[in-house]
């Protein structure tokens, strides 16, 4: 599986990304981020999105936020 979406499924922003991937038929993996514990403001998540916001999108070497 090449595409990873880091985020929370209940997040509106993450849901938008997941809906687009579903519509395109892209195989993806949702990687949950524990926002209550502050995982989005710590490494290794900050290496994906330096602003500490969800979602972050990873496809091989390509990282988008």
C-alpha cells in the first residue's frame, strides 16, 4: 500500500481527503494520530507536517500537508 493519510477519521479535513481517494479508487491506509496526547505536535509527525496540523499525506517519498 503506497498512500498513507495521517489524521483522525472524524476530522472534516481528513474526511475530505478520504472521500477523494475513495472516489478515485485509490488504495490507501489511514494512520491514526492521537491528538488528545498531542502526537500531532511531536516527532515523527512534525517531519510530515511542520505546522502540526492534520491531515498529512504520504505517497512513497512524496509528503504533502
